[in-house]
C-alpha cells in the first residue's frame, strides 16, 4: 500500500471540511420559498413591462400621492428581498404549513418558532401554480418599544407596507406606503 504525502492528506482534509451543500451556500435548493429570486424575476418583468406607478404615502393620517412614470422597480421592491428567510442560521426555525384546495397548492405559510426572530411570518399564495401574493409580517418587542411591519405584494400589480412604531412614553406612529402598477397614468 502506497502512503500519500502529508501535504496531500491535509489538502484533502481541508477540501472536505470546506464542502457545503447548496442550501447552506445559496447555490442549491432552498429550505423555504426563495424571496430573493422571486422578486428578482418580478423586477425584471416589471422593467420589461414598464408600467407607471401611483404611490401613496401616509404618515399618521396625512396622505401624499405621486405618479411615477420611470420607476426604479429594483428600489421599489428591494425591501421584500431583504426579508428572505433562507439563512443558514434559520434552517428549522420556521414552521412550514402548506395549504391545498382540490389537490392544488394554494399557499405556503412560514411561522417563526421562536419569539426572537424579527420575521414572524411569511405567506405565499398561489393560483394555478403561480404566485399571486406574498405577505411578510415582522415584529420587534422590548420594554422600550414595539415595532411591527406588514408587507403585501400582489404579483405585478401592487404592494403595501405598513409600519407601526410605539416607543415608551410616546404616541404610536403609523407609516403606510402603497403603490399600484398601472398601464395608463
């Protein structure tokens, strides 16, 4: 039997220790719905379609509306990509529930198992195997503040983001942003 030099053995050992599967390094199947890839596809589709955007911003009951003809869809939807739960530390941290109707997948719900996870729930709704809506619910609670955020995206049509912030000894602050993608503004 021929012995391998120590340098070769160390090299093989290093390669074996550095090997990651696709779910951990982001190159393979993801354990949860891949928000980053989904929204990258939505951004591309919206850029190709180039709809106008009617955007409304409400801060504590005061509303402002604006029509945008050359929207930056990557910027508009980047917040949704930031809440992708496919992080190595979060594998097995979300309860997965699949909803079926008539044998068809109609929804997937990911609910945080631990209270310290900011992203509390991600919901993906389908119709005929096509994503119709994505909803994300975030929450941070402490003795000095409560912050919650709801994000809803209707595929290729609209989105809403609602932030509620309550700091100790102050009034609750509500900020809502909504955008409708239309062909004729």
